[in-house]
């Protein structure tokens, strides 16, 4: 996940995508989606749709048995998508 | 019942309905959205594949709840469906919160 942040950072700094520089808008975009997907995740863990390797995760959990890694995932991936979107906007044009 | 398969399909369909009838962010008419989606799905194969590869999986799926189709690097096909609402809702919210007059 750290690698995803590092790989997409040049989109902000070099291409000029303004995502990290709009923190309030970023929070209002990523926040609700993160809550929705964390809810799905908690349900899926409860129903044993999926589980996580003890070897490759920290074992740190927030309530509802959600690994912290999952919360990081649902924050980082949407930010990468927004950076991609804004970079496309800068490089390709608005529509 | 393959609950993840069903949930992923329901979530994807609900996202399309929600966007077209309630949110109306215009994301599906935006060329930048489709280009972004293509790029993200490309990178997703690498990231997801690293999480799901059966040689040393980080995320383990219950075989009773997935279709068993794992086309590339053992990524359950459901994950590709799962990514659609995640990306679409995020980008839709971004358009919605952007305001009309945005300097470029």
C-alpha cells in the first residue's frame, strides 16, 4: 500500500493532479465509500467469505474484526484512483 | 450459496442504478472516468494478484462463497466486480464535491 502511494505521488507533484491539495474534498469523497466498504468487509469477515494470512498481516484489528490493513486499503486505493483521474484530466483533457 | 459472488454482482448493479437514478454525478458520461477505470484495472491485476496468489496468499477466500474462477494470478473474478463500485462511487463523489467552477 505504501508502494501504491509512492507510485502515484508523481501524479500529484509532476503531472499536477490536485488531490492531496484538496484534503476536505478528498475526505468527503473517500470517507463515505470507505465506510460502505468497511461495512461490507466486516460482514464478509463475519460470514467467512474471506480471511487474512496471519503471517503477512500485523494482526492489529479495529472493532468488528477489521484488520487495519483493510482500512488502509480502502483509503489508499480510492486516493490512487482519484490521482489517476486528475492526471488523466491534465494529460488528456476534460471530456 | 456463493455469497461473495452474489454480493459483488448486486453491489455492481446497485451502483449503476444508484448513479443513474439518485446520485446523477454524470460519471458514466465522463471520458476521464473510463480511461481511469482502464488504468486502475491494469494496476489492480498487479496489486490484487500479489494479495491473492495461491503460492503465498495474503487474502484467503472461502471456496464455498466464490465461483472458483480465478483467471489471472488467482484473482477471484468477483474481485474485478468488487472493484467497480469502489472506483465508481469514489470518482462519482469526487465529481459531486468538485463544484461547478473549478480552475484548471
